[in-house]
C-alpha cells in the first residue's frame, strides 16, 4: 500500500471523528435528544435544530453520512505520497498553495462559526488566482482554446459570485426577478467540467482525482440555491423533508473538498507513467440494422415536430416536478436542454457517432444512455401529472403548454400536454439500445455478469411497453364533477353519472373506497369494472374461506359495490328502507307533538297569523334575518344577555336549541298587542329596523325559512316580541320547543325582558 506523509494522523483523526458521531448517535437514541448529532454532522450552526425530533431512523441516516465525511477528512489531511517531491515549476508551487487555501476555506463551512461575508470575497480572490494558474500550468498539455474556455467561464463565475455577495450585503438584490440568471448559475459547473477534461489528459493528476471532481459536479446540480423552501404548519411529528434535505445534501457533498485537496496532493507527487491502450473497436455490421437504430428515435421526434412540439417530456410530468422541486436553476437548465435535445431526435446523432467509431466504451455508454432515457420515458408516461408552478412557466413557451386564460400559479389542470406520449419515445430509444446490444455486444470472453443483467432488464422494459390484449385502452370517465355554484351561475352544465361510472370514480384518486384497490386516474373504466365484478362474485358467494383468504370483510364491500352488484344492492336497499321507516316514524312523532301544542288565542285581532304546519329545525340553533342595504355588514350577537334574541339594523337573531324540533307560530299586528307571559319560559321584546320590509328568519344550513313578519311589506321600525317555552311530550319535560313571534310597527330600540325563567 502506498503511504502518505500524514497518513496515520489523517486516519486517526477520521476514526476519532467517526467514533464521536457513533457516541452521539447512541446517546441520542437513549435520551431522545438527537440535536447534538444533527449539528455535528449536518448543521453546525443549528439553523434547523428546533425542527429535529427523536426519529429513530435519523441516526441510521446520519452515521453513514458521517462515514463519508470521515473518509473525506482522511483524503484531505493525509497529504501527498511519501518519496521524492515532484518539481513542476514555480506556477505549480503557487497553484498548490492556492488549492490548499481553498481546502481550508471549504472546511470552514463545517465549523460552528457565524457567517463572515468578507471571507467569501477573500476566497473568491484565491479561486480567481487558481483559475489563472490552471490556465498557465496546463499550457504544455492542452490546446489553447480549451484553456481560454476554462479561463473565461471560471472568471465570469467568480465575478458573478463577488457581485452577488456585495449586492446582498448592501441590500441591493441585483438579479431579483430576472429570468436569465440561470446562465450565470451554470458557469461554475462549465468551468469545472472543462478543467476535469483537461486534468484527465494531463499525467500529473490521477484518475481518482478526476472522478472526485465529476461527483462534485453531479452534487452541485442538486443544489437548492434557487428554490424557496417554506413549511406551513402540519403535524409536529411529521418529517419536514423539504427543510432537512438541503442540510443532508450539504453534509454529504464533500467531493468538491476532496477534489481541491487531491488536485494539490497530486501536483506534489511523482505520478507513475500512465499506460495508454488503444481503444477496442467492435466489428462493423451490415448497415440496414444500424440505420434502423439511428432512424427509430427520429420517428416520434418527427411526429412531435409536425405538431409544433419540439420537446420530449415537457414541463407537466413527475420527473420535471422532481427537478424543479429538489434542484436549483442550474440543473433545471440542463434538464430543459435534455428535454429539447431528445424532443428533436438528438439521440440519433449519438447513435450515429457510436456506430461510426464502434469503440467498446462509446458503445456501452450509448446503449446505457438509451436504456436510461427509455426508463425515464416510461416513468413519465405512467405516473400522475399534477404539476404546480409557483410563478411563470420557466424556459418552456407558455403559448404551447398553458391553457388560455390560466393564472399564476399554474395548476396541473391548466397545463397542457400537446405532444405524443413519452412512451413512444421510450419504445424507440429502448429498441435502438437493443439493436446496438445485439449488433455490437462484446464477445463472451469479455462479458461480465452486469452486462447480462443489463440486457435482461432492457428486454423486460421493451416487453412492458408492448400492448397486450387484456390491457387494451378504453374510455376513461372524467370524475371531476362541477361545483354547485358553477352550475348555479351557468358556467357549466350539470352532469349525471351512471351507477357504473360512480363506482369507477369511487376507486380513483387518493380518496378511493376504503379497503379497496385505488386506481390511477388514467385507468380505463373497463379495468376498474372488471375488478369490481370480481369482488361482486366474492360478495355474492359469501364464502368465509374465500373472504379469509382474500383478507376481505364482506360488510366493507357492501356499500362500495351497491351500484353494480345485485347482492349488495339488496342489502343496501333493505337498510335504506329501514332507515326511511325510522325517519318517517320520527317525523310523524314530531308532527303529532306540534299538533298537540296549545293554539295561541290572540287578545286583539292580528293582521296576519301563520301557524307552521310542520315542525321546523335548525342546524346550529340560530334563526336570523339579514336585510343588507349596501351599508357595512353588522354581525348579530350570538350570545345575548337575555339568552333568546338580539337585534341590530337589518339583523335579527333568535337562539334556540339545535337538537330539538320547533313548533312555530308567527303573528303580525297593526298595533301593539297586550303582553302575555303565562305558559312561557321566556318572553323578550326588542326593537328592529327593517330597511327592506323583508323580516324573514331563516337558517341557510338546514334550509329552514319562516314567512315574512313585516306588515304588508312595510319598511321602518318594528318591535319584535319572542315567546319561548319547552313542550313536554310522552313523559319527557323537554321534547320540543314552542315559539311564538309577534311583530308590530313601533319605535324604540329598548330591550324589555318580560319573563326569563331558567
């Protein structure tokens, strides 16, 4: 094993760090306090310490991350290899110093110290020096134009970082609201990728260093830098993944640190001469089959382009949702570019290059890429598409994907999918990959087990994409029913569903019938109905052994299957008949009770008497009238001191018991009637001003509405006298409520309580 200058020290520190993390994990599991473990591994400044709960899975997640960090610390601290120091000149020595300074700066991110904004400016200056030194150091091995590209992208990236830092500290959000800033966000990864290509061709750097840089680029694409994460309420025990994920990703993103350190270590080490081998080329094949592999990805692209859609998946799919929600604008820009390239048939160019060059590595990479793209198309085609855009549609043309008249933020049903299904792209790409695998597969002596596994997996994906007879597409019922207010306003026409359609809709979406299988919204009706009819057979046979084998309770099937299964319909209809009889008996009893209440004998002749024939009821015990006249609304007093009635301009509220029926009589007088208190528990009189002459007491929830109390539609001042008493029935003192309401013209807002017996 090759030894390093500080290898033992680095191994000891890494082991000590990992042991400390294990101790914190054990203590956290015993005490239930995982905050110290969280702060050491993922959140040194404790920004999210208040969100951490004693989740038993958290140590199992943080300990492996700490192991990766310990390995990174070992890579950084062990230094260069023992032996003679490499002498590459003055520029290389200065570059090594700049790289080690950057390592120290990156390590400060993991220390519990407050943010020092000026420190990032110092690091930007060091990074700018490193970019210039890389430009000079690579002049002997790399051509000029790649070095110029590295210099330009790296310099612009550092300048962008400096300007953003200063603008943020001065309160001037320079790039806020700009849609083109994603171009600046990709500069760092563009610089690092071009530098990694140069390092891979320079013998002074090892392949492990280049691989660490590649992984650093991939982790940079998972940055949350452009995404605002907000947590809204929720259960205190729920896991706030959107808050925790940035810290977890930051904790495991140690590969840029490793790349900085290894780049410096390698420059101080004499690297062994690299042995270059000529690339192995596959034997050329007869052109018709390779031509088919090239043309296949162009077929769905041509169909889409004929419709004016140059994209593969578009913005409305689950993969775009993941990229948009869990990555930054940099990855979003790359995803958009990939979507556009696949949509216009760019894989055909990749296949053409692979077929022309026929190197084993290029063929393997091309075949794997085609299979991965085919799998992505399958996932996108067969998953739900309920996208939500917090803002405008980014990069994609709104005229192509947004329904006319849609408003920001765009809902899933306002976004269109004008292109053909991604499954067609998946089928074409997978078929091209299988052709390449068939034509240019390595000889058996060069094959390894993962090649066989990959071939089997690709074949299975292709077979899954082929249509089968028992899964033929059919009509899919639209289960989104219009709201009552939409029908009332005439915006949409009312719809009626058949019994079979109601059953289909009950098994769609996340709120399907309890205990039954829930189908995606795109499942054909015939598939859902076939499932229901199989369950109907189980319900009809009522075989205890069959029900036990299927782990189904027959009673739980009855109501979901009532619309399509005769045996369930009989049970439901019998239960409904019994319930109707019980309700009818209760209503008859209430009617008999109100019929038995003594009739009121007015002492003077009223202008109008209305004795409600049927018992009335309220949903929450309140009857009220509201006569809006364009003025500011007045809220009724729901807890008056008299316990019965309150009034304000245009508002009269009457409080009763919500659990008992009301036997109501209304009387309207032309003059003040005598006061009557005998036989009543409460008698209260209040003043009321009617701006519209419509004194109608109602309860909007129960639908109860009493006749108009106003005298021939007269507007103005009234006195309202309310009589209330409990009515005994069938031996119970409190079985029903009697209500007598008198109204007559009269001024004065004074409240008079004639009787208030508890």
